[in-house]
C-alpha cells in the first residue's frame, strides 16, 4: 500500500514541563492540593506517557505547591516505558515504583504528604482523572480520609481545549491522512463488497497514510446510512444507494475524524434520488453555515444553532437528533461540545468537529464532518476533501 504520508514530528519533549507548570497553576487557582492523574489522555497530555491501562496503579501525583516534586508512580515492571516518557527524560517528573506486594495507594499518600509537608490525612482537596477506575478512587479515599475529591477535567479542560501550534499541526496531519483515505475509498471498488470488507481497507489505509492506529471505521450503506453510529456489517454494497463513511485514528496521539457521504451509482448508473439530493443540499448548507460561524467569542451553542436552524427550516429538524460536534485532541471526543445549552464561548486554538447529519430511518441518511480549529479571526478547516456529494460508480 503506497502512501504520500510525510513523517510528522510529535510534541517537543520540552513542552511537558510547560504543561505540568500550567496544570499546577490551574490546580492552585482552583484551591486543590494536588492532581492525581491515572492512565489516559490527561497523563499523556502532561507527561507524554501512553501507559497501559492495567489493574495495577500508574498515577501521576502532581502537587499544586510550587517546587514540590511531581511523581509518576508506576508498577516496577512498567518502569522502562515510564522512564522513557518525555517528561521523565527531561527531568520534569520523578519516577517512584512499587513492588507487586506493596500497596501503591500508600505510596500515593506518602508522596503527597511529603510534597505538602504534612500528613496524608491533612490533604484537603484532590482532583482525580475523570476516567480513573472506581477501584482506584475508593483506594485513594481509604488513604486520604480527610480529602474532598473532584475531577481533573475541571482544571485541565481549559489547558487541553486550546491547542498550540504543534498540536494543530498534528491534527492537520491526521486530517490530511484521513482525507486521502476517504478519496481513495470513494474512487475504489465498492459494489459487491461488504461494509466490513471496506471498513477493513479503511483501517489499513489509515495506518499506511501515517496514523499510529485506526480507531474506527463506519461504513454505513443504503438504509444503514440512517444510523449515525452504524457498525460496519456483512451487508453487501449495491448501486443506487448512499454510503456514509466516518473514519478516524491518531497521529502521535492526536485524533482524526472525518465523514463524507457517497452516492454509488453502480454499473447501471443509478443517479441519486431527487429527495436524497434535496436532503444533501440542506445538510451541506447547514454544515457550511456552522463552519462559517466559527470565531472567538461565539458560543458553542450558537454554532450548533447555525447548523440546526438551516435543517429545521427545511423541515428535517426531527431527523437531526445529535449535537453538531465535539472537541478533539488526544481524545476523539473531548471539550468543547458543540451542543445546545453550552454557552461557553469559543477561543482561538479550540479544535472540534462540525458534523450535522440528517437520518430518515429505514431509508437513508447523510452526514458531513470536518475538524475545525477556531482561528484568531475565523475558522481554520482541517479537512479539505470536497463537501459536495461524492457521486461514484463504485
Ligand atoms: Zn460520532
Ligand atoms: Zn466522525
Ligand atoms: Zn466526530
């Protein structure tokens, strides 16, 4: 499988010290003694460490107090990759390991007590990462009996939402790679193949085009296109029907996520049904309106409304039943959410999807999805594939 993918550099190792300092500052401002960050996107954001999600505890203990050491607590058998993380290599964090017979929670408590120059039962307020296993949360509550618990998202979201130039470059590279896959699939053979077979090809091509891994591949043909999160099935693709292609993966941890809708004419040249063309035209206008509305200061729900109003005015309102978009970065779905009721204003550097869809159950549906970065003066659209209906012979 050939590729045009030029290798792209990851986040510079020195950036993690800055991110840790920013997180400390936000934690202090929120009145927290420490952030306790388990395996997941927050840990990767702060340290560059993509740890295995194990039943054994891996946890960054990040005291808010200036000068107190940040410690990554890791099982002894994970010490090599932990030491290899960018934050450890650059000296921004210390590593403390625990043996199989030790209680890692006690280690968290003692590190925290040392950092705050007190006793573990005097630790007043901590935030734990949102995805931390319940078993770990209860373990922490046992060793920190005096502490009030909250979530790290309340302090890290402000940092993670606004992407710096290096993060935008990675999102752009991921988007470009996904765009190439969409076009290759659209121009390849489709009729007579199963959705699952096409989905497999999408995953292979995402990796061949420079993704670390393929995360998902929705291939929804015919009536399946009316189900937004359809899982590629054994249905055989035929001429005279649409396909919704929604694909994504990660490049140095940063996600791609793009959707295009195809109409497959087949060898019998079955042109798109007039009502499908009408629906698609409305959808395209809605997607365009929402994208055009992006600029700093505009509320997330105003972007949602920009798309929804076009669709509602055309009479398809009830058939656009999901939010217009989601933030994207180290997680495929993260803040900010482009949804009614979210009055948070956009700020420069925020990255999110704009992906309205219209779904007529039992018949067909369509969706168009781009990743958009809020620029200083307007939208910076990362996906560049045409948003016109892709009419292909298949
Ligand atoms: Zn989705
Ligand atoms: Zn998507
Ligand atoms: Zn999406």
